[in-house]
């Protein structure tokens, strides 16, 4: 009772806590992305493009397995009215641990399969999948899977309660230590393994800090049949949505990894890294703050959840429209300034990929779908994107090479808009206010990008 009373005090209103949490999350994420970019710039001068292609392939394969085994444990803790009860947290941690063991076993099996497939000549020569260094690099990520399974449930509780300051500090500290290890090893060895060891260090630090740094009582692994039924019942939709969601958001990497040369795939990963540096802040706010806030609002006032969704959609459209337009016109200057001649082809890729920022504007309403316990809508959206990638990217590559493939990647991200608009219409959210901002913002971004491009051309002509 006292917790609810504090929650509804004016100083502790949902809006105030959202803004405070957003401030911490944005600040932490901006710092994290800046650190990642600085590390990337240093590493591109110490390592060859092929190294980035290999690491991108390993990360993609591992992330695919993580998403394919996602049961929505964290989302269940955030969403459930029983999410903070010890028996629920203990059951959630048990599910997470079992998933980690299974995931590690699958990672090792994939590594063995890649080794045997490459030896049998199943992969095109010169591509990432044919590289003999890939299987042992994939196998190392089995350790990451186990470390992530050992992460404390305090992480999910902190997200539920919007204690983003603690989460931001934890993530940043883990990344700082991992970056120092990665750069130090790269300076000493000039080996691609430096990046893999850095990833392992980051996972280990996050797991340790989740137990030692975050406040609150520690959950113990346990099993409650009713809690497990709730977690798995909600998680089955998260599971399906995560599989299709990965294919929708990252399926092109699986396709291009077996099509492009290792060096070309590495250059593509550089362009994608630049995009993710911008996308990371938006996605973090969307996934960590908006979902938690909408889940709380749905438990108390569904109308408030609808109002929050519409307002956040407008803000997101301004941000995404401006960034997409500006990058599409002037994004190549980033690569020109900060990367050497080996990576210049990433410039046009970054420009085109920038348009996909606008495509994700409906991630806002997708968080409301999850908060209302209707993840099937998200699954349908992701299914359309995944299907379009599978069909369009290979065909576009055969027709137009790398440029055709990148254009298909961008176009595929827009095909799910009708699903989101249909959901909005069914729930009374499709209004002039919710749809009137993104196009002017895109135009304004393109204009600002053109002005910047012309100014820089006049300076450096």
C-alpha cells in the first residue's frame, strides 16, 4: 500500500519518473555510444577490414541464437503484477539459467557445424562463413551465454522500477573496462581476437556488477508452477516475436555474410555501427523506459497509456525524421572525416541505411502492443519485414550488386507500416496528431543535410 501511495505522489508521477529515467538512460547511452565509436575508430587503424567482417558475423550468429531462445523473462518481471515477489523472481532466474545452458550447447553445435561445412566446401570461397577463424570465434561465445544466464534478476527489477541511473552506470562501467582490454590487446597483438576477448570481459563485468552493485535483495533459483506458467505463457509470444524480430532487423547480415567478401562485409559492418550509434539511444529509451511506463499505465489507467503513446510518437517522429533526412543527404562526411581510405565505401552505405531510422518510428506503438499483452501484432509486423528481406535482398543483389542489396535492406524496413497503422486504427490511436509530424521532419532533415553538405563542399573544395 505504501509503495502505491508513493508512486502516485506528484513528485513521483509516472511522467516525472519517465523524464528522470530518460535523462539517465540517454546520458548513459550517449556516453556508451561515444565510447564505442572512439573504440571503433582506434580499432580500424589497428585491424584490417576482414577483422570487422568476422566479428560482425560472430555477433550476428550469436545474437540470432539469443533472440531465437528469448522467452521474455525480463518482460514478464516488468509486466506481471507479481513481478517483484521472491517466488516469481526465483522462477524467472531458473528459466533464465536453463535457457543459458541450452544456448551455450547450441552455440558449440553451430561452431562445429561451421567447421564441418567449411571443410566440405558448402560456403562460397572468400566469404565470412568459409573463413577457418570463424568456428573457434563462435565457440567462445558459449561462455558469454553462460555468463548472461547468471545475471541477477535485480536487472529486471531495476528496469521495472525505472531505476535507470543504476543500469546506466553498470553498463557504462562494464563497457569502459571492456574497451580498455580490447584496445590494449589490439595494440599488442593486432589480432581480431582482441575484440572477442573484450566482449567476454564485458559480459563478465555486467554479470558481476548485477549481483554486487545493484540494490535490492538477491533472488534464489526456485520453481513455482503458476509463476512458470505465467512466464512461459507470455514468453511463447515473445519467443516467436523475437525470432521473427531478429530476422526482420538483422536478417540481411545472415544473407550478406554468405554473399559478400569478408572485407566488404566488414565495411558494411562499419556503416551499420555508425547507424547503431544513433539508433542505440532511441531503442534504449523505447525498450527500457517506454515499455516499463506503458506497462505501469496499463495496470492503472489505459487512457493514460494511450496519451503517453501518442505524445511519445510525436517526439520520436521529430527525432527520427531529422536524423534520417540529414544522414541520407550528408552522412558520407562522417566516414570521410574519421576513417581511412580502406573504409570509404561505408559512406554511401551509411547514407542509405540512414533512411531506415524513419522506418522504425512504429516501435513506439509496438511497446504498447507488448504492454497490452498483444505481442502477436509485433510478430506480424516483424514477419512482414523478415519475409521482404529474404525475398528482396538476394534478388536485389543479383540485379544491382551491393547497392541493390543495401537499397533492399532499407525498403524492407518499411513494409510493416500497414500493420502498425491498422493497430492504431482499431485502438483509436490513428489521428492527425499521430501521423502529421514524420514527413515534415524528414523534409527538414534533408534540408539541413543539404545545407551542411554544401557548406562542407565549399570549405573542402
